[in-house]
C-alpha cells in the first residue's frame, strides 16, 4: 500500500483554555487570559478560549464573557467558544467570538447522559445555533466518533451520515472526537474512508494512541487537529478518560516530519510549564516533560 504524501501544513486548534481547564479546579479569568496570551505568543492561530455554560454546573468556565472581552486580540488569530444552546451562542456572539463550537454525540445513550436530549434534538439545537450565528462559523464536534462507553463500536457510516446532516444544517466544519479514547489507526482509517479527509480530529490519549491516531489521520490527508497544551483535559462524563493530545507532542512530531504549524515548540513547552503551575499538578504531555528533540544534553561532561 503506497503512502499518501503528508500535508505541507496543518491547522492546530488549542483547546487548553476550555477543554483542558474545564475538569480542573477553577483558574481565574486573569490567568486564563494569560494562558491565551502565551499560546498566541507561541504561534497558535486558533484557540478555544471559553465555554458559555452554566457557571453553577461548570465552575471552571465561569466568566466566559470576561475572558473573551478581556483577551488581547492578535490579527490572524481566531478565538472559539463552546456553546451548549442558543442562549450560550447569543452570549458568545455578543462577546465577539470568531467561531462557535457545539458538541453533539453520535451515540444516543451518551448524548442522553451528557445533555438529556436525543441526538435528533441536539441536531435541532445545532441548526438553531447556526441560523443565529450568521457569518460566524460553527464547528460541530461529534463526540464518541470512534466508539461509545454505552454502545461500544460506532459504525463510521453513522458518523458520516450525522456529519452530512450537520453540514446541511449550516455547520462550517465537522470535528470527530475520540471522547473515550477508543480510536486506533485502523479506526481512523475507516472513519476517513466514510467521511473524507475534510474533518478535524479531536484525539484523547486515554489508551496511549492519540499521537499514532494523529499520524494515521495525517497520512489520510487530515489537516485539522484539536490539542491541548500540556495534554490537559479529560471528559468529566467518561470514566477514566485521560487528557487531550498534547499540543507540544503533536507539534514536535510535525516539526520532525517537516509539516508546518506556525507554532514554536520550545515556547509551547514553556506554556505547558505555565499551565502546570495554574492547575497545580504536573501535566501529562511527554514533550513537556522530556523537552523537544532539538534540546540536546551538553556535549562536554
Ligand atoms: Mg477533549
């Protein structure tokens, strides 16, 4: 089997300030803005900065509007926010968001457990958000795209069918999320067979497969990846779910492969150290721990 050439460039959306921090003890708005600043200093061009959810339900995301209105905007950087419903979308749009993220599960049981709605009901919510968003793009993150903790394997054709309906209802982009860490390179291959390569991949390292899955996606021409600096963020609703693929781990691999990201891995490692201080525990990312490939031991000893 011949290998496809790798893409020259990929787009990385760092979801650390939202997905990464959401399961952690609350970090102040000022520190979250500081983190966003550090990420854009490192060259990150798409950042998920906040979630417009109930601060009672998710205390870590309190102050979402303050984060969006308080951050120091850079030209060429897109600031995204997760919204669960039309009300959240209206608040995010009023705060000047560049991109909305919505989540919907292809697994009926997971969707019911997560948002107390059927997948069809969530599709109607997404359509309403798209109608309200106008020119602001909506990225639908399809959770459990590689398997459900309730239903087991999810057929890639089901993901592709849901993705097609979401695009038809006004979503600009589809991102397939490995919410529970069930993806493998074979499953990535089979998913891309069904959806085509114009998807984002949101990978988790629950079973140690996030980076090989990203590589499998790259080989199939996928050009968009969700990652979190330091590898923070598991789903609080999926037992045992470890963090997101660490941004610096993916960037270090892409640097070695000659795939451009515009991101400085040395700077990212510093951001990972910063975020470890903010959450007050070590981060799981490997490159953050070991240092990038370019960092060599002193030769004379
Ligand atoms: Mg995640």
